[in-house]
C-alpha cells in the first residue's frame, strides 16, 4: 500500500510537470520569435547613419524583448527605422496572453529598477496593425512603487518618435488596480521628447492616466502633426485614487500639443475623473496650439472640457491658442473643465462649422504646408498633409464609426439604471441580450433595425417581465449582421 501511494504521488508530480511543460509550449510555440535586424552586425549599426532596420514582426519583438542587444547607455540615442508594414495580430497570444511587451530597457539596481527608452524611432509612415498589450508591470525606482505601464514605448526620454502609425491597437489592463497606472497608445513617461507625424487608432482601457497617444507630455516635450482616433475607457476606480485623467491625445500635458487632432469616444465609469478632448489635465502652462477635438463623452465626469479636463499647479492657467472643439457632439461649453482661466483663442463649435475650411484659416492655420481639407476624407474634418491616407478613412460622421461597435455601459457598477452605448456603421438589425452569471438570458433589451449612427439605451435592472433582478454580475451581448461583442456589468443595491 505504501508503494502504491508513493507511486501515485510520483505520477501526480509527473502530471503537474507535464501540465506546466505543455502550458509553456503553448505560450511560446506557434509565434514569431525575436530576430536581430539584418544589419545588426554591420559597423555603426544603430547610429543615425545606419539605424537598426525593423523590417518585420520578428525584428519588432527583438526591439521589445532584447534590449540588452541594443541599449548603450543613458546618454546615447539608439536609432531604429521601420522598413515595412507590420501585422502584429499575433501579439494577442504572446507572453501567455499579456501581449506585446513595451519597448524599453530595464536597469536593475539591487531591488530597484529603472526603465528607459532613449532613441530615435522612425516608422517611415509604415503601419503596425493590431498590436495588443494587456498587462505589464514594472518596478520603477523603488520596489514599493509599482507602475503598470502600457504603451508601445515606455520610459521615454530625450527621444524622437516619428512617422509611426498604430492601427487598431488593443491596450488594456487585466487588473486595473495599480494606483500609478499609465496607459496610452504610443508612449508613457515622455520627457524631453518629440513625437511627430504619428497616429494611433483602436481601443485603450485603463484606470488612472489614459491617453490616446501618450500618458504624459513632459516638460520640454512636444506632440506635433499627429492624431488619435480612439475609444478610451476608464475603469475600476479605487478609493486610493483621488482623481483619474483621460485625454484624446494625452492624459497629462506639461509640454505642447500643436497641429494635432483627436476624434474619440471616452467612456468613464466613475465620477472622480477629469476628461478633455485633447488632454485630461494641463499642468504648468501646458500648451494646446492649432489643434482640434471631436469627442463623445459617455458617463459621469467630475470635470470635463472641450480641450482639457483640468488645469493644475502654479496659476491654474492653460494656454489654448487657436484651438477648437466640437461642442455639439461633446455637449461641453468650456475649454477647460474646472475653470475657464485660459489664455485665448479657443472656440467651441457645431459640427457644420468644424467642417468648414474657413473656420481654421480665420485662426491662421497653415493649409499650404500642414493641413488639408477634403469632404470625403476624415469625415470632412481637416486632416494632416503628412499622413498616409490609409490611416485615415472616409466616414460620414466621425472617423470612429468605421464598423459596428459596442462602446460600453455607464455607470458600472450601477443602481438602478445603466446606459449602454453603441455605434452602427451601416443599416442593420441590432440585438442586445442580457444574461445572468449562470448564462441564462434574463432580458432582450433591443431587437430592431437601426440606421447608421450613435445610440444609447437604458437598462433598469429588470427582466423581460419587468421584475427587478438581484444584485450581481450580468453580461450584455450585442449582435448585428456581422458583429458580436459581450461585456460585463455589475448591478449593486
């Protein structure tokens, strides 16, 4: 009997080992492995005259996960050049489901770590499609200071990122509980940095600082000639977070946004947030110059502004110079959310005026070298001459509505009513069903034809017989002719 029990224990240990081995293989096989650039061994590779060539997904993974190969020191810029469009769909299964690891070099000091990207990345107007980042946690400077940083580049300083176009990104927090979380499409912790001629489109979800292009535009940093076309969602509010910040271009602005625009949906599920069409918060005279925002705001906001959600520090002044926002879509009349202590010129305009070239030329915008206007491109709003047209589109209303989209519900958690928002790209039948935690359908909320447009429907926590349901987790599923998506919500009483 003792022998039999020991044999059972050995077999159990073997099966556990086999399971871990299989999971390891599952996480690593069938995916593109890191590969050094073709010019890696050439003299002066990585310099301005001979930048590392990022030609495919394998090279991009090398840049992401093999920083010891290219890092020099904190005073030396390393140069990279993208030479082709890159399909990054596969990143959704990398690293056991966490996706693409942000590009940075990690230096360890005992228990401490410092993260840096110091370099020049030229995307050469090529596209990176379908990049997925779900969760990656760094310890930044101190072991007790956790930063949940998610973007293509993190720890960015003294750098130039240019001609980079991220299309249909999916960047989100698995946990959403980090008090210092910073989430954006292109860059996080950007100081003394220039981001130009770049764009981000897709879906970005976070819980503290959330931006379409960057989480922060640091002092002496600039975003110029760039745009975002994003759905931004703020989730999982914690008592430890006094306020969250969401902006179509950047969550925080210490530096300058100029000659740029954002067309975005912003969903917030708790009221303690500051939200702006271009920036969530403007600090120390952050500048918004010759830029515009078309922003649909969904949810309850503590502060909301057409350009910036909140002005903070010093004399509480933001500089908004010749910048405008669509006040008809955002339903926001102030340039800044908490006060209107702003240096002008700034205007809130209706949709018709936002699509007129004369609106912008009267403000001195440069339509000879920087801006262009075509009623069939970018939904009729101005666009940037330097942008490849394949990162823009020809939507009739806003750039966002390129396909059917379940945007989300707000508030969440809720009691007793929540609002579900969705976009329809073409005339279609829409069905929204609600299920309980056991998978049983409790309510068909919507089942009818909808024309192209943006819609909101309320659910009052009742079933098909109008009976009030118990507190708990519920799921809602939206289906159209060629789209299906399911989300979770919490009814609390």
